[in-house]
C-alpha cells in the first residue's frame, strides 16, 4: 500500500502561496505553511511586516526567540539595534518592510530551562521558503533590498555570496526573476555579539548609508 507523503518532505512552500490577494492574503496563508519541517517545532510562522509601499525591503536570516514568541520579525535586541542604525544612516525605519529568508525559528534546546539556541537554516530550508520571499518582493516592489548577513545573502544570491566581500556596495542582481538593486551588510546581531560593539555598529551604519544614498 502506498504511503502518503507529508507536504514538508517536498521542501517547497510553493503549494501554500496564494496567487492573488496581496500581502494580507500571503500573511494569512503563510500561517498554515508546511513547506519544510521547521514548522513542527516553531511556535508560529513569522511573516514580514511594515510599509506595504516601502522603497526599502530588508531581509534577515530567520526569526529569533522573541520573534518566534511574538510573531513579528525584528522585535528583539537585534531589531532595536537595526532601527537605530537605519535612522542614523538616514532611512526611516517606519518606511521599510522587514522580513526574513526563512519564516520559522530553527533552534536547539540546551541547559537549565531548555534555553532555545539559534541554529542557522540549511540551504534546503532557505530554498523551500523562497516562494514566500519572492511573493513579498512582488507585492512590495521595493526600489532597493538591504540584505542582512551571510545567510540572507546566500538565500538571495546563491551559495557563493560572502558578506565580508560584498557588503557596503550597491549591487544590481536578478532576484526571483526581478532586476533589483541591493546593498548587503552584516546582521545587527553580529554587532551585539562583537567584542568591539561600537566599531562593528558603525560599520553597519556605514553600509546602510550606501543604501540611503542609492535612494536619493
């Protein structure tokens, strides 16, 4: 007798992505996504949010612990640091759309109280979630994408992407079938973890100023 294959075994969100209805329909449908196994352990889907007419779309890696609990991207310490860096660079955080390459929190549990420790998503998981990001890009139609960190960069630009080599430069690439300008930088969490936080933070601001100038 043939066994029924679970949707997540196919590693693609494609069947869950609605073809019409805009961001509201996408967000509602994403809540039921079973396009990869990450949905099993996560609290909820964390879809993008922000200005639906944003000139800048910001892509991070995946939700963190706080984002997973609250259901919104960039609500933890890294998100607060990002908002500060954007404002300092001359980009209004309220006029951006923020999302992640992967919409479910991937983690391991360790220690007393089973603290949830971030674990980077695999290329297969990022590829599975790609249809959601493609749909967000189509719906928002930003002038510029800001890519935060190596994982987000690889999700958008392929496995050869290196944030250390490509950060702080205005690039023009084809992303999900759309010719798009983008600027890559570090993920703000890297500044939080750094020994010299201020220097790393100022590097983030410097990269974001490149994005701000591209919008002038």
